[in-house]
C-alpha cells in the first residue's frame, strides 16, 4: 500500500442487522403467502372450505396469495440479498441506517395493509396491482427511500467497477418504480376505492405492460442479480462468463419491456401490438438461456459438491426452473400455442414453475447460505436442509404435473367438436369436473412445499438459538474513490472507431452510476413508449360502437361488487375470435365495447365460464338463486356460495360519488337522460333496483330484495354484452334484435 | 387537428420492425464490446468480485480499477 493511499484509508463496517430483519420477514411471509395458496387450492376442490365467510372466499384470497408471494416473500428475499451483497460489492455500508429501517418497517406495514384490505374486498382489480390508492402511494414512498439508500451507497462506494449484480438491481429499482406509478394512476372515489384512469383496451395494455414486467423486473432481474452474487459464493468460484452476464443484462433490459402484449393475444388488442409482443417474447428465450447456462456453468469443476451441499442443490434446481420457465414463456407467447393455453391452468403451472422453482428455491438456497454467516454459527442441520430440498422439489413436481395436465385437458376440452360440428362439451361444468383429481394433486404438492418451509423454520430457529451473545462486527479499511475518474488506460488510440473498440466510453459508464442508470431508464422508457403511445393515440385502434353506453348507477354499483368479490379471478369477459369460443359464448368481444370500462375486467383465467355475453340470458331469479347456492342451480359447480349478497344492505350513499368519479374520467353520463345520473344517481339506482326486485318476486322469488347488494350485481350481470344488441342512436329498434320486455325493464326503458 | 389524428395517419405499422432493428443494433454493439479479446483479463477480474467481501490487503480503488480495466 502506498503512503498516499494509506493516508486516505476510511474505516467502515457492514450493516447485517437489516439483512437479518429482511431474512426473517422473507421466511414469515413465505410461509403465510404459500399457506394461503394451499388453502385456496383446497377450496377449488372443496368450495365449502371457505366456511361461508366472505373474507375467506377464493376471489378475495387469491390476490392475497399472489401479492403475499410476490411482494412479501419474493420482495423481502430481494431486499435480503440486495442489502447483503450491495454493501460487500461496493465496499461500503448502506447510505443510511435510518432509511434501511424505514424501508424495512414501511414495507412490512404495506404487507399488513394488503393482508387486511384484500380479504375485505378493497381492490383495484388489476392483477398484481390490486392494492388501493393509499397503499400504492405508500409503496411509492417506501420504494423511493429504498432507491435513495441504494443509489446513496453507490455514490459513496469504494469500488469503482459496478459488478453485474448491481446492474440488475439498478434496472429493477428504476423499472419497478416506472411500472408501479404508471399502472396505478387512478382517480379516488373514496378512501379505499378508485377507478383506473385508463379504460378498456388501454387499461388492458397498461396492465399487462405492468403485469409482465412485474414478473420481469421483480421476479427475474433482481433474482438474477442474486444469482450472479450468491451462486459464485456457494460454488466458491467466479461466475462462468462475466461477458455473457453483461450480454444477458443488456438483452433482458432491452427486450423484456416489449413482451407484455403476449398476455392479450386474440383479445380486443390491436394485431400489430400483439405480434410485437410475441416477437420480442420469442427473442427473450436466447438471453434467458444464456443466463441459465452461465449460472449452471459457474459450477464447473464443483459439481461434486452438489451431491453433498443442499445449498448448491437449491441453486441448481432454481436455475434449471428459470431455464424451463424462460423456454416455456416464449413458447406460450406464440399465438397458436397461446390460443390453447390462455385462460387455462397451463398458465398457472407456468407461473408456479417460476415462482416455486426459480424464486422459491433460489431464496431458500440464499437463506441457508446466509443464516450461518448472519447468526455467526453453524447451520443447525444440513440433513434437514437436504430434506427440505427434496420436499420442495417433489412438491413442485407433483404440483406442476397435475396443473399442466389440468391446463391441457381444459384447453382441449373447450375446443373439442364432435362429428356433427357441435361443441363436444357444451356444458362448461363438464370441463371443470374433469380437473378435480388434478386440483387435489395440486393441493397435495403445495402442502408438501409448505411443509418444507416449516422444516426450514425449525432449522433456522435452532440455528439462531446457537448464535453468540453479541454479534461480531468486523471493521474494514479502504481508501475512498477519487472524485475524478481517471481511465487507467494510458493512451487512447486515434480515430473514433479505434476508440470505440477500446471501449473507453463503456468504462466511463461503468464508473458513472448515474449515467448508467439514466441509460437503463431510457432503454426501458423508449421501449415502453414505442408500444404504448400508438395504442393510446391512434383512434383506429379502438373503433367506437354507437350503441355502447355507460352503466346505469345501479349497474355501476353491481360492477363494484363484482370487483369486491374478485369474480374476475375466475370469470373472463373477453370472448376471443375463435370458433369454439363464439360457439360457446356468442359474438366475440370488440375493443369498442370496453371504452367505459375503468378498470377493464377481461380477466386472465376461466375457472368458470366467460361472462361477456351473460346479459339477458337468464331470469333475475336464476341469478339470485345461483349466488345463494351455485350447485343448486348448476349441479357439481365449484363456484362458492355468495349468500351474504342477499342479506347485505346495498350502500346507496356511495353511488353518486362513484358516478361522479366515472364522469370525471370521461364517461359521458351527461349525455344520458339529460345528465340525470350526475345529480340523481342514487334515485336512479333505487328505481332500477325496485324494478329488479319486482321481477324477482314475479318470478317466484323472495320479496324485499330492492335494498340488498344482490340486485346491483344482478343489474350488472344482466347488462353484460347487451349493448352490442341494442340499436344505435338514430336507428330504429327494428333494425336491431329487439330487447325482451324484461331486458327493457332492466334498462329502465 | 388532435394528436390522435396525427398519430392515426402516421403509418405506424412498421413500428415492430423499427423496434427490432433498434434492438439488434444495440445487441451487436454490446456484443462487440464485450467479446473483444483485449477485454478478457479485465472482465475475468470483474467476474471474481463476488468472491471478495472485504477489501484486499494493499488494495486501493485505483489498483482495483487497474485490475479490471
């Protein structure tokens, strides 16, 4: 060490207390989130397991499960790894211990808020973005604190080069912020109620731009950063190819952001956007596999250790699961494959291969590696860790085998035609009943996976109990970075091309974290703008339909109940232009039908049938009885009972405010009935409710339903898809199929 | 005339191809830069960073940079 350098030495230590906190939180929420998953898996096989309690119904617990696993379990796992590795890679303590604590407690408070509000039915109805606006604001605040803490640490680092794991962290932090803010832009219509500012096609596009990239930048890129740090640690070897990791990074950052539209193939999305999403999704396969190969080959010369080291076993299977998921994802994005898989359990199997295999096993491997180091003792039992590995692996295999079978069965049955050209399984429930054995197997596989987590808890607690009375905190010394960056290459060649080849420019970027971050952000934003702007601005993308009108105030209230109960988790409202779909459900869905849908409710899965053309198909009393006890109307249906809808009083007092919010978003209530809904929404709702209640009574049902929630939901159900059959303004009714008297009565005509 | 009218007549059907070319250009540039033989030693050194939790004896930011540059 030169005298000049030693004179500048700074002492520092790493903050491992925050890492321990995040690690415990990871384990806590991992158990809770996956236990909820097991509960709802059993509910699919035995719907009565919700015990008739609204807060435990599938529609409300499913988003709790997905949010808990993604943002609570995987989120805390990411933070655990980032706080541990960032300090060591940058040779600096985190920028602010206060911000670290704020981040930790803020994030846990958000999770608790989610765990309370989702079962209570407060949801924005957008997958993985269900949390209502006050919680969204809290997420943004906590995320900004996290970002400041990480970028502050980068700024005071003592290592010039940013290791590739840090690049992945930076991309994740920046992109998640952009995704979260833009997808959650909504207009509050109450303390825990809001409507997306986007509608229909635009909302769907924005949601799946977010949804896919939440997978990309929350469940993939940060975990790749963790892989590039912890895999070499566990193997005690450097990453196989650092060059490949750089290529992996830039390819993912450029490509991932384009892929979202593959979630909307054959829907009312413009064809060009759908194709664009498919092409980039297929291209994603290559860098993803480059990353997988890079991870696995890091074990070159160390494969013998895998036989005895459960941590390496976890990592190997995790990276293999990453490879499988990232092969399957591009395959599913191909339109013809997607036409079979979309809305089926195949997608659920795909997601769980990634979440349980890639995210889960990588996290467990990381925690087993960290625990002895953080608790400064030996792991209590390697054999228990080994047992956990096998339980988790077999759990995934059982789960995946069952649900892949279910998905294929479902998709093939939906599209099967008999020799006479008719649907072979016209009754939707037939296709559901075939899946029940697979649902049982799925619940068993999930239970095994959760049992493994219980074993891990025991192992960790026992390890923690053998910790020293006081943790040692090593103090290191290193010189600060010089403020001015001097490229150590003594002389640059002459000429632009020669200088480009010397890559002087990129070394400068690597040294300048801010510039690097800006470039990453530009890559993400440009790609997003290329896709999103045309969809938002080109009129021809969403041709209007003159007969499509806003919902009546009561229908809007019913739609809010549909959202509260999470009906969209099982029912789609998007009929694809495929023969088997139009045969089963009716006319395919048009973009113009959704122009007042804040948010869109197309759904992504069909545990039950599509509802886009449900309006007017059945009497009001049928719906009442169906909500009370579905199997009484549709034998063997697995839809849970919603008997509370017939006893809960409908809150008419909020209806005016909700209509006003919709009007503010541009829904033309002013042009209907002389704008009466803008001032008398409650009265209009009561009038329509009285008519539906009278219908129910006339059809032989109970009296006194006018003030119950169920009338609003019936009003909504009876409206679905009906506008397409109504005459456009200026047309005579005879030019269109006439509405039945009952339909006309429901419409208030 | 609204922005949506202008965009509507802008003929954006080729957006997918433009995006593809953009990506390809960036990909090729990064690949050339990363796989130049002269970068091999530096990048191999950078690849080993995950294994160093603490500053090495006699280490300084400049010497570390020198090792990877």
